[in-house]
C-alpha cells in the first residue's frame, strides 16, 4: 500500500515528511508487525515495540510522539473507522474468497478448526480483521457477519449446503441425540432447534473432504447457555435454577419457540433498542440502550429464578461485565419477632 493511497482512503493527516512511503501489509498488534508494515496504534504504549520490529508507518487517533522521522506518522479522527477503509484498500491488492453462512453454521464450523484451506472469520471487528490479514490467498474465508463483509467491501457468495438426512431421536432443551448422515450421536451439546445448521455443516465438511469428530462440538456461541447460581457465579448444569442464554440477533425463530415451551421456569427476553425480531414470541421483553442499562436490569431481576435470554451479547462480553459474578445478595427471610 502506498502512503498516498492510505491517506486518501482514511482521510488521515500526515504529521511529518517521511523517507519511507510504501507499506507491506498492516498490523494491529506489535507481535504481528513484519518489516515494512503499517502499524495501527490503538495504544500509544505499543508503538516502540512496533518500531523495533520494523514498522514503516504508524497510524493513530491519539496524540503520539514522533520517534523516527524516516517513517510515516498519520493521524486520523477514528482509528476503528479508518481500519475498515484500510481493509478495503488492502483487499484491492490482496483479494480473498469469502463465503457467508449463518451464525449457527459459523459456530459449528469453528468447532472443527483447523481446516484445510479454510478460515472461519469470527469475533469482534478487530479480531475478524486479524483473521483476514493472516489468511492466505488460496484459502476460503467463511463469515456470518454480513455487516462486516459489506463494510470492508468484500465480495462474497452465500453458503448453500444441502443437509443430508438426519433424525432427532431424543431432545432436551440444550442437548439431543440424533442420527446424522447415518452416524449415531448421543448427548450432543446441540439444542435441537440448531440441528439443521449442524447437519448442513457436516455436509459442508464432507464436500470439502474434511474429517469431523463430534466430540469437538460445543454449545454454539449464538445460542449458548451459561448456568449460574443465585450470586451469578458459574454452577454445574442441573444444580441451579438460573441460566443466561446468549443469542445471536439472526437466530432462527424455532430456538425462541423451544424456550417458550420451557414453561417450568420464568423467561425474560432482553433486546437491544431498535432491534426487531420476526418471531411472534409471547415473552416479557426488556429493551436496553447500552450494556450499562442491561447490567442494571439484570442485577435488579437476578433474585428471581428463570431463564435470561439476552440477544446481542456473547459469553465473552458477559464475563467482561461480570468478572466476579453479579455480587447480588439473595433474598433474606426475616422472622416476625
């Protein structure tokens, strides 16, 4: 990438008159820097290490001291936004083959990594960028995040694997027994409503000539239960009356239906403001504007047992919000005297 192209793509301001004006790739962390890279400095403290590893340019939205006049120093208003523009520029020089699939398909496909000649692009925006940057030209990149693909200007095709025959034998709320492609699988950590997606992934793996081992399966991030005690700390399955279920905003309505039928405990659905679901689910709905709003609501309601269905949050985000549990005091019963 040439310096003038980087400036044009990001609207950045060049802070010096560098000798080096061409970059070989880019990096978001010092450990990823190779000689000639453009380094995106999300933290000023990381710049010296990036320079020591051979960065030819530094771009940031913060005040950073110029440590080497020979390389380019660029200031932008918003580095996260600039990152997406830079990805468009990078991919014009390093085209990749993208295939878009559903959130559930991506979750199950990721269980079988590493794959031959394929990469599953998941995570937050920076993590997804890093996976794309690390990919090879001959690899196929599978991604469920349509918004991300559109924002980086990716050209993609839709995954359309046709699931071969499968049969549900026994279903619990979050686990099932099933026959898929003629193989019997017992006690899979697979909610029955996601079995379609898993069978489609098995078909995709077979078409790619990949080996798949059902013992590597885990609960999908886009429909993942976390069992917690009355203080909000992790508890073994079956030993608690509370569960938080993290749900993708693109989740199939069948999964909402399966939880609606779990009538032995109360259920509460938390939705980001502005998000509309096509499902006609008769559940108490609580809207949240921000993570802080959500945290306040959860703490207030936590003494009541039941399922807390949270759309738009994953387990990793929950653990960042509540690293030590909710620290909620359980109800205290006082006597009359």
